[in-house]
């Protein structure tokens, strides 16, 4: 059976097909912002055409579609969620607004001119009811069901489309929340109701309440999209499994995700570090920087010693999202990023983007503003007749007219402005990478750069040059980087149980019971996906910290029964991990446990990419020459057909490699070696 990975981005929808022989076929289609499912189906139609099949015939041979989407993230960041209400414990409705005194996270805490945080749920739609559950799960005050009914009717009268039910300590005992949800669903038929114990069953009320509200706010949008997508795929002949890429780096069925929309935030970018790790396994120490430069954003992930980091400390815009997420950073820098002049007369690039509609000026679809893609075209780095395999002809005259508008304001020629746009966006991306690595105490020069995204291979080597990075890896699937990462991810789900205790007071039998409960829940959940018990793999971790600390560290926990010996090994792992992250340990201070986690996965079906061997005669791959601008000078540059290059071939810059979905730019002074999987490995030539 074939497998398909589809990543719906802001500009293009990427479709990657892995057929029965292990051959990867890549397809791109413009994203349809108003109806992403239409762009997705068009990409599938292109794939079917390449196999000379109808869409129904093609989908009939597809066993699984793995789907990543920016829908949830965009809905939250652009404020396009639904009118949302909140029912919470009486006198605690302001937790999401007070948020422990945190000011807006995207500006200086000393900036008094920034308006205060605006919660997703206004105060008039946050209603309190009588109930109280204690930290240990004891119900001190029974739920007043009449107040819940009254609150639900009040919210329905105000046109609320989604409700977040958030009670104190529901992670310890969810009985009151579950009953409140039942009442809401009966009193408000058709309303999207979300409970905090289902979204984030851990302590810290602000994080749990905020994350639940976010999920409710975008829930109906995600639910409607997935329901419509499943319907349209079924009508088109798909009988396999639709899996969604989650923010934690796992995949899950679309049906499960419909009621847990928050887990799709960061869905696409979460797969990119996995692609980088899979493709960069030959590098020493597995220290990798994963970058993905698409049409609207530049996503960065740092991988050290083969470990993809996750975090529960994420902010999406101004909103706290405390679910476990792959730790990546996104900035507004892509092929569609718009160049503009600020109030000080300085050139800026992004974060505004021309997106898919109208797109860069050179697309000829009505865009009038100069973008990074326009600069790339005028520099000679991307072709006007072979962009996306020739499907989108580019107009250099339109690009020049757009760039000239900015150049006139700066007093620069078109060529100078073009070079300035290119340098500015590269510097911004390089600075962003430095921020990610330095924040974690790492020297960026100790890492190899794995470059993805349609625009990434054009800019990758220039970014590495600014940072002093010696090795750059550009895979042949770079333009569909996140989609490829979805192939290497396992199906699974995370489970959590709170357990607050100093290490000296831990009850090993109780901890063993918690892990058994989570494993039973996991087996039931994965059995619904037709996974056998023998195929499920469990990974245990614990969140710990020293007494008096605020930040937590997640450390591995050995399998089997949790004994005193297991406890000692876990504490030792905590001390070692603390020293690794912060350069010191404090063994004289007592460590404490906060939460136990279990990751249950079903390993993906194995696959291997077909190897390739070149002829050694790279001149046979030259398709033409083009004048390109390097360091302000025009240089006659050979252009190679990427399909005719194979393992063992070597090129020296300046050179251009044209793939159907991207273009690799090799500047002067760089050597490009093609490995057995047709990855382009670039480094400075001696």
C-alpha cells in the first residue's frame, strides 16, 4: 500500500507519496486559504495523475494519509476563533486574565504603552459555579448542577459556540467536570464543549485553564475542517486511515483530534526536526540545526546528540499553551516575506507575507509588493521558466517593478536593493538561529545545518556562512521537509498523572499503580487504532525539580515496577540532566516529583529510500548557464539538472542545481558532494 504525507502551509500544500517500491514522489499545489481541503485534494489529484490513475484509483491504494496543517495555529494567531464561554469554580474566573501577573510576552515588561492582555474569553462570558475539589482528589463541595445549567443557558443566549469547563484540581478528580460537561452538552446541543481534565490533566491552574480555553476557541474550526476533510476523502475513494501530525511529534487519528484542537498547534513544523534527524544520522555527535524556510515562515529546531527537545513552556502569540510540544521557533521570514522601509528609513523584510494569494509580484497574480522570491529571481538564483517544474512561470519585469519602489525610497538601484533584501533576510534568519542556540547554551558552530523548505536551499549556505557553520545538508525532499518528517514519526499518545512529593516521601507502590493505570489507558486507546498489545512501546518520564525551584526538568524513568532502586536511578538521572542543562547540580538539596508521563507509541511501518549512484561526469547534468549575482558581481553560472546527479558526484561553486520543487544555490568557495541518497552535502572547499 502507498503512504501519503501532506503538509498544508501558508503558501503551498506539499504532498509526498511513498510507493510500494520505496520511491518518493513529491507534488506541490497552491494552498487555498479559504478552503484548505480543496488545495489538499488538488495535490492528491496531481499525485494520481503522475501514477496515471484517477483520484479514486489512487486513493484506493493508499493505506494512510498523514496530515500536518497550520489551521489551528493560524486561527489562534489571527483571532479567527469562535465566541467562547467559560464555566469555572466560583471566584476563579479571572485566572486566565491575571495569569500570575505576566505581561504581554512579545514585548518588554517595561513598556507601559502596550495594551494589557486580552483573554480569548471576555469576563462577561466567564461564569463561576459552586464546586470545590481539593488537591488530593477529595470533593469538598458538591457541584451545584442548577448553577451549571443556568450558566449554560446564559452562554447559549449570548451566542457562544464553544465552552471551556475548567474546575480547580480536576486533574486529581474529574467527576465534577465530567458532570458539568454532560449538563452543557444537553443544554447547548451543537456547542463545542471542552474539559480541562481531558486537555491537560496536570497541576497549575493558569496553564491548564489557558490551554483548555485555547482548545475551545479553535475547536469548532478544527472540528468542522476534519469532519469535512474525512467526508470529502471518503467520497473520493479513500478507505485508509487519516492521521494528524501532533505538536508533540507523534501522529494520531483525525477522529481523536476533533475534540482536542490544541494538539494541532504547530502541527506541520513539529515534523521538521524528525526529518533532519533521519537525514543527518551520518553526522558526528548528531548535533543538528533543522531549518525550514517556506513561503511565510522560517522554522528552527535544535537537535543535540540525536535528541529532539520538547517543551511545556510554549506561548503562541500572547496565549499560554502548556501541552508538550516539539521545541521549535518560528519567525516571519519566507519566500513570500515582503520587503518594506520603516519609519527610520531602514530596510525591513517580513513578517508580513504575500502568502498564496496574491503571492509575490513575480507570480503575476496581482501582488505588487517586493518579496524575497522576487529578489531571488532577480539575482538569478531561481528560474523564471522552471519554478515548480515549470508550473508557475515567473515574470522578472514585475519583480523588478516591485523592487524598484523600495529602491527609490532607499536611493538604491534595483540590483543594490535586490542584494540588500537578500542580505537582510539572511541576516535575520541567522540571528534567529543564534538566539535559539545561545539560549540553550550551545555554540552554533558545533552543529550541522539541515536545510528544508522550498526557499531554504536558495538561502541555506549563505545563512551557514554568516554563522560559521561548516556543514550544510540539503535533502532532495527539502521542499517537502515537514511532509517527509511525518513518514518517520510513530503513531501514539501522551498520558500524564500528577504526583507531588519530595523524593524522600515517594511511595513506590503508588507510582507503580499510576504507570499501570496509564498503560491500561494507552492500550485501550491504541487498540481503537487496531494496534496489538505486543506492538505498543511505552516510554516513561518524570517531571522533577529541586526544592524551591520554579522550572521543571523531564527525566527518563526505567520500566518495570517502580522500586526504591528505580527511585534512586531516577534521582541520579535528574542530577545529571540538571548539570547537563545548567552546568551544575545540587545533590545536597532534595529533589521533588511533580508529574509522571507515559508515551505510548506504535512504531511506524519501516521504509527505506532508494540509493542512487552518479556517473562521475557532472558535465552531463549541465542544462544551461545563467548570469547570477554573487557579492554584487554578475557571474556566469552553470545550472545543473538535479535529476541527473547521483551519489559520488561533486560540484564546485558558483553553481545552481535545479530540482523540480526547489533550487540549490552553491556560492563561490563551496563544494557540494552528492551522497548515496542524493542529499547535497555542502562545505567550504579547501
